[in-house]
């Protein structure tokens, strides 16, 4: 029966489950209907939410056996069941936090620009996955036999202390959260758009700072794992683990449903507004490259090999600057460039819809003449 701190903890956890679940159908609808593209990060995101749900379910079962109450107020059998169910739930939390952050990393991999961005993201994801799995294993083999961990009536021996691994996981989760939140501020500034629009995109991608703060608080509360009053002293740890996992899911969910928000509020189509921005290339040069203009999608340089082959066939290239009032239907150079990328349309191109002043600016039209032998 729920009593003590149990009802408060379980209530908070179910609120986190519901809040994060809002983005599951919204994200799915955005990717399937609006963008017509479902990626690996969507499946990882949904898996992370399932782990949060299972974490909450097992903690709720533990609450019915005495989680949240002083362990001395419970019968031996109830105390064993409460600790066991809580440990099962914590295992889903340990793995779920890594899965949720993997979703953020995979999402960033699809929109970053430079090679070192990709390398550092991969290092962050793989190292966090390794630490998470290792901590989950140590959690169940810290004493042998394993049932000696949650049943003091069973004799056993300590194999390894879980404390250092828990601190390492908590610290590394917070570090990855902060890095994934800072990284967008690095490559967003390479986009050729107004300051207000840069801030809009960067802030939506850097909400992971909140998850990092939750991770720090959760790490501070790890002392409850070694407490003799396990069922009551681990309540703060349980709550902040759920909050961190939910906040991570919410943070990565917000930018991915932005195209749906734009469609509902402004009734505009992302596909109609993905053009008009340029970014610096990997060498740090912008639109002022010598020789010919460099027209590129804002975040990722797709179809580079194809464009190089076309360049080799060009004999003359002229660039015409046209005022909007004198052009009828100009062909934008990017339409000759490459296929559209879903995440670019979702995060950058949709910003174009917010400020239609771009429609009144001078456009650049590239005329390509191919000489046939």
C-alpha cells in the first residue's frame, strides 16, 4: 500500500511519463505526414520513452510493497519485494537515459556540418552507451549471489562497489547533456540568416541544459544507494532519474515537431520555404568564394560529388542579379543542387516561413551553359 514518500514520487513519475508521451504521437505525425521521412532517431526516441514507462511501472509496483516508507516499518518479505522491484525499475532508468541521449546524438548527426562535430558526437554516444551498460551489469553483480543484494537474509559476498560506477554514469550523462546543448551554438552561427532566427533554432536545440542540471542533482542524490534505509532514502534519486529522462525526451521532441507547429499556426508548407539560406563550407569560406557562387543548403552539403561532376562540364557560368519586382518565376540555384533533407527542412527551412521579408530581398539566379562537343 502506498504510504510515506511513495505517493509523491510515483505521482511525479507518472506526470513525467504523460508529458514526454505528448511528443511521441506528435513527432511520429510530423515525420510521417509533414516531412514524410522517419529516421533512426525516431525509433530510438520511442524506445527511450518505453524505458521511462517501464521504469515508472516497476517503481509503482515497488510502492505497493513499501517503496517510500522506512524499511524498518516493512515486513521482511515486503521489504525484499520493494527493493527488488525498485532495482528492476532503476535498471530501465540506467539504460533509458543513455537511449534518450542517443536519440539526441543521432538527431544532431543528421544536421551538423563539420567532421569534428560528427566525431565528437559519436564518441559521446558510444562512451555513454558503454558506461550505461557497464553500470547496469555491475548493479546486478555487485554482490553474489544477486539475490543477496536485495535480500539481507541471503548470505553473499561483495564483488564490486556500485557507487563509483553510479557517479561515473551520472557525471557522464550530465557532461553529454551539456555538450549536446552547446554544440548547436557552434554550427548554427554558420547559417546565413538573421540573428533572431539563429537564436530561435539554437535555443530550441539547446534545451538539454535542463536535462544536464537534472543529471547533476541526480548524481548528488546517489548516496541513497548505499543506505540501509534503501526504500526511503532512494526516493530523491528515483524522482530525479525520471525527471532527467523525461526532460531529455522533451528537449529532443520540441525541435522535431517544429514543422508541425509552423503548419498549424501559419498554414505554411516546409517544402515551399527550404530555399534562400547559405552556410559556410567546411573550409570556413562563405558565399564570397572566388570563381563561382557557392549555393548550399544551410546545414549539410549534400550531393557534393554530383555537383563536382557538373562543374567539370561547365564552360561558362553567368550570374544575374534580379530585383523581385522584375522577376516572375526565378529558378533558385539550390533547386539544381541536391535533394532536400528532412531535418534541414524541419529546423532551418521552416524558420524562413516566420519572416516573409526574405521574399522581398534580391535573389540570385545562376544561368548555366553547357558546351557539347
